[in-house]
C-alpha cells in the first residue's frame, strides 16, 4: 500500500539458511528484499505498466499479501503442520478480500488467535482473493493460491464462517 495505491511486485525472495517462506516473511527485520523484480502501481492509474528492477526492498509492515509460487502449502507436510483445526474465514483487508482457512491452535478461538499470535503474517490455505472495486486488477497468476500470507495489520475485519448444522431430515 503506497499512499492510496498498491505497488504490485513480482520477484524472487532469497531465503537464507534454507528457511520456510513464512518464517522468512515473519523475521523482525523491517525490510523484505526481492531480486529480479518487476513492479507496477495499482489504483487510480488504469493500465499501469510493469517496470523491471534488479532488486527492491519492501517494508514488511506495509505488505498486504505474499503469495509464494515455489513453496507448497506447509500443511501438505505433516512435519510442518501445527496442531489445531482449520477454520474458514473471510478477511476484509486494505484493498482486497479473501476467503480461506486459518489454522487455529488447540484450545484457542479465532478471535483469541487473531489477538494473541505474535507473527506479522498469518498463513491462509485454499484462499480465494478478490480485489476491492477501485483498486485495479492484480496481475497475479493465481488469485486462488493453495497458500498465502496475509499481514495481520492490514486486516480490517475477520468473519468466521460457522458450519451450518441442519436438523435431521431437513434435506429429505
């Protein structure tokens, strides 16, 4: 988010020390560096063109969403999956909305997890992303990623989708 406009960036995040992408994104350093990047402005400027740059540093606190393209959903690896339950949520964020699943730790509620978690980014699986009207069109190759990270500070609201329990015989 850059003063009412989005800066869309595609590039390579260099992972040092063979970390998972989500671990790297949640490092305490303020900036996230990307190499071989392309950038363009969205919002208020229709038809913005991509500009190739050798590298770019982004303020982690201002990044709305990160979509890794070469790292699979961590929950597909049982060794990386945290104990808990998947909760379907709709997140209303700066410039976009997304639905997907958030893993809530055992003995926690969605609200409690959102308030207590220490990480900057939340992992969302099986996401569906929609850009809010007036913010332009993301050029992301996949607006339905299996895995993405959303910046907790950019979440305006979170709606938990509850499972509907129908009375017996109501579908007959």
